[in-house]
C-alpha cells in the first residue's frame, strides 16, 4: 500500500516543479500499483502490422509484464489475447509464428486464433469445459497507421484521445521493414529510464554524437496531452561520429514522439527510418528497453549497421547516466529532482507531464481498488485518493 504521506508528498512535489522522491523509484508497493493501474490499463504499442501480414500469422507483444498474442485469423481480422492457457496457466507460444491453431506445450490444449478453446485432451466428458465457448481473456486493439496498440482495460480512454496529435504523422511507416530488434537493460527503475528520455538538457553533456547531428540550440519540445513532440534540424555538415546516411536524403529534420506511458517513436534525419523504443519494468530497479529498427529501401545494409551502432552508443550513454542516479536514489543519498521548467527545448517539462499522467493513473487505480475492482491491490484509504487527485 502506498502510504498517505507519500501520496500527499508526491502531489505537492509535482505541483512545485520537483521530481518524485527517491522512495517512488525503490518501492515495490508503487511498482505493484503501477502494474495494475498503468501497464494493465494504458494503451501500449503491441506490434507493427508487418509482423502479422498473412492470415494465420501471430506475434508476441508485451504490455509491461503482461504478454499478449496478437494474431491475424483466417478471415484476416486482428485479434489479441493473453498468452496464457486456461488449464494451468502455461504460456501458449514463445515466439512469433504461423498456424491455424495454438497448442499449449504443457498439456496440449489447443486454441483458434481468436483465443477460443478447440481441444482439451482428457476433459471430453467434463461439463466444466465447453469447447468453442471457453475463451482466453482478450485485449482491445487500435492502430496508429501500421502500428497496432493494445490495452487490457475493459473501459480504456479513447485511443484517439491518447494518440490524437500523432494521427497525421505516420503515412510513410507502412512501407518500412523491421530489420532488427535489440534489448538493453538498465539497473534502474523504469520511470527513471523514461524520464531520461523525456528531456534533452543532458544531450550536449553526454551525447556527443547527437550533439553533432542535431541543432540543439534550436531544439523544440511540445507537450500535447498524452504525447510529447521533440526534435530539431540536422546540422549543415555531416561530422565524424555521425552515421553517413544522415546526409543521404533531403530529410534534414529529426522528430521524436513520446506516447504515454512508455513509448518513443524516433525518426532520424536521412532516408525513411523509424525506431520504436519501449521501456518495460523487469523489477523495481531493473528495466529493459526494447528497440525495433525499421528502414526503407534507400537505407543500404552498411548504412543500417552504422545507424544501429550510432543509436546503441546513445543508448549506452543513457544507461550509464540512469544507473548512476539509481545508485544514489537506492541508498537515499539523493531525495528529489529540481526540474528545469523553461519553455525551450532544453526544458524538463516533459518529465513533469509524465509524472502528472502517472499520478492521474495511480489515483484512478486507487479509486478502483476501493470499489473492489478484481485484481487490484488491497483497499486504500480514501484520503490517499484525495491526495493523488489534488495534483490534477
């Protein structure tokens, strides 16, 4: 349970332009509430539709620690459901694939690609098991261009309300092909990794390659509801330490889009490209960033290799910075941030936006728990609801 004083303290800190206190990044109680109030309810990127082009194809997706199967059934419709067998809870599949049936590797129960039970060996005479009627818990699906998003919430926010500012930006994305997926691990809380990605105040200090690529003196950041829009123009000349494809196109701008709660869509200067980055909690002080790299035909194989190496260096620099902060947060040597709330591109108002959205989500999660929502943590004191709500 999140203590009353902690909820009040967090709301007051955010109102005054401070970051969360250190306990917010080390508390297992906070992480448990985030699992239910954020990752089980928010719209999150699931798969690119290129991963499930053919009827009968399916792909794995992670909403935080919750795993989904996203499938295109024989009729061509897209379905999403939890990757969990109804019998004893085994994972049904361990990787992307194709087929008309999903067979549980534990006891061979099988399911169609809409999540309905087809066979249950040994339960043929058991009236508790009704083939065709029993169905795995489903997720709702919506799309931003070719990007499919999912939520496990039965009553989510309208998808257009979450992604509205980005709806007109994705016309070229369907033609891009995923060439690589890589995972990067942080020894820090997931919020700390996200917050690092939500400001470029640190970019001139630790990202020498990015400082050579983008004009940071005229960098922009715009906060729009559940989204953040940031970026800048490519500097006039390609310099050492910058990938060569940056100058191989008329596209000279870099644009980077945040979508609540954990997604960045990154479009770098150069031929058509898209990097999809998601930060997922592994534990209270362990986070994984999953990056999918998409390229158009104009990106040669050598350029792709060089580009990914360039992005990975930035990733390593971010990991070192976040791990350094978490070490002081973990011991209590550091208590809270003082956010730079200037309206220029070097401001940290993106962090403030994220923390307000998080407090809103936790407030709603606490409210549902007092009303007996199944699966939520134990009932919270109603004073805590008021404390979280006061940040709105």
